[in-house]
């Protein structure tokens, strides 16, 4: 097993690391404080080809592999976790299902502008009463002449306030349960689509989410993504990939918290020694490093299975579960290393702590990742 990066992956890592250090990290605290959507960074990510990383060049993307995507997500998220999730939604929750399930005409119409970064996407699965239980969809699409009429509410939609294009899940046949769910690709500026106020959040404050309301919104057959009744499988297959992106986001947050803590521990002195010379602090840093490396290996494994075209539901959930729990532990311990300075906004670790929490919730809570992992175990019996 070769664990080294290819020359191209190393070049991408260098490019994104420099972009993140020069343009993203200096803005992160201000974006968080002001809960400001980083429009200028989204434009730069489009220019750098970071909004459609795995989309072939023929469809406006960068044509890179899943490991490259993970590398870029880690680098951007280490600098600013909010910017990381904006990028991950466009890549893995919007471009990816279009690449997998759209017709050629749909790819030309919807995927190309998203992969180029001319448009921004969102993914609308969750509802007020359908979060973990994603099959409990109440948004309906009702057949009407040669099209469909959509009504319902979607909750916590990341990029919702800004999105131009959305992947939408609806119930088209309630009798058939999860087999009655259909996915559509929708124009977010269309008639009958409106947005609630942006959510006021604990962390990732520069990434905006909101409710989306559909009121008799009309769509045509050529907006169906995949098959009528096949929407739940589109959602699940998309989340198999999305969870790799969130694992990489968590990895970035953990790395940023660790690097800040290590630097501080080398500098701060108590009882006449650097605090890193107290074993309690040195061991905390050692445990952080182990957790981060293990999370990275799990994340790369899930991405490499994706690259080989193998099913990776369980491996994606393992990566997301472990990386998100690692990010939370590392960020919490980083505050401890900083002492009182860890608790105030002058230093970045309190932001990493707040940003880390969401990685245990979205794209499936940690409990749901354990459901997926244990269901995989049962399938093998
Ligand atoms: N790929 C393809 N098909 C899949 C699949 C997968 N990964 N997982 C399940 N399926 C299929 C099953 O084979 C089954 O098919 P049949 O009916 O033909 O046998 C069907 O889907 C139903 O599967 P389950 O019985 O396992 O479904 P369930 O209702 O028990 O739910 C669940 C399973 C894993 C809990 C799922 O509901 C789930 O993942 N919930 C969490 C939702 C979630 O992650 N939401 C994230 C929203 S996006 C977001 O959060 C973005 C962001 O923040 C940035
Ligand atoms: P619930 O499903 O109500 O769960 C509540 C608690 O019960 C959790 O601890 C959960 O783990 C536990 N629980 C539930 N069922 C089980 C079970 N079977 N076994 C064990 N424990 C269980 N959704 C989108 O579709 N698109 C987005 O872009 C998006 N972005 C988001 C951004 C943010 C900032 C947030 C907060 C959420 C976002 N979501 C998005 C929604 C997110 O995916 C859901 O919040 C998440 O899946 C959990 O659903 P819920 O909040 O309804 O919690």
C-alpha cells in the first residue's frame, strides 16, 4: 500500500495551502465575528478550480481525483471551516450527484455553471421533521399536466441564502415510503421558491443556512434527477461522498487547533519551563497528533475506495465519525493548552471549538454514522 501523494496531488496541496494562508486565514476571525458570507473567497475558489474539483474538464471542472478533493478541503477548512463547508456543498452535494445521475442535457444546463463556479449550489434533504429520518419527507411534488408542482419546507440549507441551483428531494408517492421519493434539480430564483432569514449559529458562522419554502413551484420532467421514486438512493449515494468531505473539514479544523496549541505550548512558560516541558501538556499534544493522523488515514481510505469505484458507505461513515469526534476532542484540549487565553476571541482556538461541533451533526449525526457502520456489519453476517 502506497501512502504517499502523487506529484499532482502534492502540487495541488501546495497551491491550496498557499491560497489558504495568504487569502483565507487572515479573514477567518473577522468572517466569524461578523457572520459574513465570504463572497470574495468563493469567487477566488472558482478561479482556482476548487468548486468542481472532481468534475471532468469537459464539464467545467478540474478533473481531479477524490484524494485531491480531500486535500483541498483539509487545507481550506484549516484556514476557515465556514469557507470549507461552502466549498464542500458545491462539490460533493451538488456537482457530484449531477455528475452521477444527470442526463447529458442536464449536465450541460446545470453542472457546467456550478463546476465553473459561475453559480452556487445547495442540497435540500432535511425538513423540520425529517433530519436523521431522511425518508420521512413531507415536501410533495404532485403531477400536473406535463410537469410537477412542488410544495413544502426545507430546513438548515447550507448556501441556501446565496444558492442559484438546488438538488431537491420530494415525496411523489407517499404509499411507497422511501421508494416514493424523487429528486429534482431546481432553479432557486424560480417562482414559488423563497428563503427564510439566515440561521444564527454557534459555529461556521460565515457559512449561511436558512429554511427554503416551496409554494406551488412548477418544474418539468427534464428536472428529474435519476428516476421517479429513485430519490432516496440519490440522497444516500450523495451522502456517501459528502461525508468524506465533512471528514476532511473536521481534519482541517483539528489540524488548525493542534498547530495553534503546539505553537503556544513552545512559547508559554510556567514554573520556569515551557508548558510543553510539562508532561501533561506534551501528552495532550501527542494524543492530538495520533488522532489527526488516524482521521486522515480513514479519510484517505474512503476517498481511495471512491476513486476505485467501490462502494464506500461504511468507510465514509467511519471517516466522518472518527474525524469529527477527533476535531471536537482536539479543539477542546487546545483550549486547555491555552488556559485562559483559550477562552477568549483574541486567539483562534475558541473558534475551532465552536466550528468543530457541527461536524458531529450535519451530513448525519454521529449516532447515524454508527447506524450506518453497524448496519454494514450486519450485512456481512
Ligand atoms: N447507497 C445506495 N442506496 C442506499 C444507501 C446508499 N448508501 N443507503 C441505503 N440505501 C438504500 C437501501 O438499500 C434501501 O433500499 P431498498 O429499500 O431497495 O432495500 C433504501 O435505501 C432504504 O435504506 P434504509 O432502510 O437503510 O433507510 P432508513 O430509512 O433506515 O435510513 C439512514 C437510513 C442511514 C438513517 C438515512 O436516513 C440517513 O443517512 N440519515 C441521515 C440523513 C443525513 O445525513 N442528512 C444530511 C443532510 S445534508 C447536510 O447535512 C449537508 C450539510 O450540512 C452541509
Ligand atoms: P434529529 O433527527 O431530530 O436527531 C436528534 C437527536 O436524536 C440526535 O442526537 C440524533 O443523533 C438522535 N437520533 C435520531 N435518530 C436516531 C437513531 N435512529 N438512533 C440513534 N440516535 C438517533 N440538511 C440538508 O439537507 N442540507 C444542508 O445543506 C444542511 N446543512 C446544515 C447546516 C447546519 C448548520 C445544520 C445545523 C444542519 C444542516 N442540515 C442540512 C441538517 C442536518 O443534516 C440535520 O440537522 C441532521 O441530519 C440531524 O437531523 P435533526 O437536526 O433533525 O436531528
